[in-house]
C-alpha cells in the first residue's frame, strides 16, 4: 500500500496574528486572587470542605496528643 504525500495545509498549522483575533470591544477576563477562588470553591463544595477541615482537625489533634504522650517524662 502506498501513501500519498500530505498536502501542506494538513501538516502545518495556520498561524494567526494576535491582532486579527482581537476585537475592539473584547474585554479581558477578570483575574481573581487565589483567596477569592478558594472561598468561592468552598461555598460551592460545602460538604467536601467541611469534611476536609474536620479530617485535618482530627489529624492534628491526634498528632499533638500522640507527641505529648510519647514525650512525657
């Protein structure tokens, strides 16, 4: 089976200048801070956030109680 040579249109991507894609009325996307995005995510996924928070608290308490038990004189 022989393969035919590919045409240049399929092998090279079309390059578009940035000026051609921008429109005068286009506004830039708003950039949110990490804290604002994290707070929005916590509101949307309320139960997952509460579960992770409770697991973190339980883990830290276990660590601190375990260390205090192991290091007592």
